[in-house]
């Protein structure tokens, strides 16, 4: 092929180019492609035949923009890229969101950027008109991202409740009550000196799970000991380091605010010869696939991660299609899954 020529069969044809090939106006081509009644049948047949011959593909994004909808949902997870790929929670959540989008004939756009970059670029993305709405997961407390979404009047849903704004729609589990029940279970088994490895305290989920731990102790008349509370960051290394800090305090049980951190805590215990559950009992949170494969298998709070993602999609599409200032709230159930990391009797 001559370098100065273009092969129309292998280029992205526009309506103008298709109209030139068919010898009609652009508007006639548009009406023919969209099956408009005010097109001569012979002309429609000729346009469609040329479109098929030249493998014309309509610009769906442009069509969506013209209609005011793109059928694309944005997903923002304000955490570092390394954490996004190292924590098994996020792939399960993304799978739930992606599957639900596919089922509802939508696409999902994931922003992979460090949190500070995401906050600097959010206004550009929201003004681009490329997305119909946004799902935000693992939000930090009072994140400016939420303010930007509100200012742009862009429909959005949180995976996890907002700590202060009662106007925000979200899907979540009752983290506080789920942890309260888990720690109460350890107390009923006879554990007396129960510590906790928390999630980040600048995240609502981390605060709620710590509140649940404290509530369980107070329910049994036990004053929570600040020394038995070790802050973690939802990473395996964070759980390992927190467990190392707790070991000199000799707890007989530990509630760990995520399964990923529990994996790190187990590693720290094995390094010093501590046996689970003989020397120390553990309960995690999430019931990720790894929980059942640990040695011993991890007793943990199961939350429906895939369903959280799917419910967020359904809620957001509903907000887009039926705008309503009243917030949507869905709280999904959890379940305490009993395995071998806790003794059943003392």
C-alpha cells in the first residue's frame, strides 16, 4: 500500500467518511445506522451494506456522551498501588464490581494512582464526562475526594459508611457489631487477656472494628487495656509487627482486624515458638480464601466482599437512573466462621 494512502477497511471510520463512501449526507447515514423511519429503504440498505463491507463500528463512547450517559462507572480505591495488588480483599471486591457492571451492561474504570495523585486529578476526571458515577472504597476519614464528588453533583456510592456525612449513600457491613460478637465469643470460651491488632485509625472501618472490640470487653465488665491495642495497617507486615509488640504483654487471645494481618501475626507467633491455639487464640476478619488454608485454619468474621461490590454497582446505577437526594443505605450480614485457631474449651 502506498504510504500516502489510507485503507478505509482498516481505519476507524467516522460518519463523515461513511457518508462520502455512500454518496449521502452525514445526517442520512446517522439516521440509517440508527434505523430512523424517515430514511428511504433503498438508501438505508445501501448505507448498511457499505458499512458492513467497510467494517464500520459506531463510536459507542461518543453516542453515550450525546445521550448524556456513557454507561461507565468509575472505581476509586484511595490506597497505594502496592497495597491494592498485595491485599487479597481488593481483587475480590473488584471482581464483584466488574461482574455486576457486566450484568447491567456497564463498564468500570479503575483509577490506579497513589492517593495524592488521585485527589489532584479528580476534578479533571469528573469534568471529562467519561463516567456516569463513582464507587469509592476504603476511604480515609473526611477524604476531600467526597467533597469533590459532591461539588460536581456526580452520583457516587461508598463501600463503607461515611463517618460524618449523613447524606452519603453507602453499602457496608456492621463492623462494630460483628467484632463485638467475635470478641464476646472468645470471652465465652474462657480467654481472659484478649488483645487486638487494629485497622488504620484514619479509616472508618478501622475505628468501627476497634469500637466493637472495646464494646465486647465492657459488656463483660472488663476495662480495655490500651497496652493490648496494637495499631495495624491491613497489611501482612503490619500484622507481623503489631504481633511482635504484643508478645511481651502475654495475651492469651488476639482479635485481628483483617485476615491479611492475621497471616502476619501467625508468622510472628511461629518465630517465637508460640502454638495456635494452645498458647494463643486468634480471630480474623474477612474470611478471604487464604483463611481456610492457614495452619491452623483461621476462625474469622466472614463478610460478603463480592456482594458488597455488586450491591454498590446496583445502588449507583439506581442513583444515576432515578436521582433522589435521599441517601441509599444497605448493611449486609456477617457470619462468624469457626475453625481451628481458637480453643473450644480451657
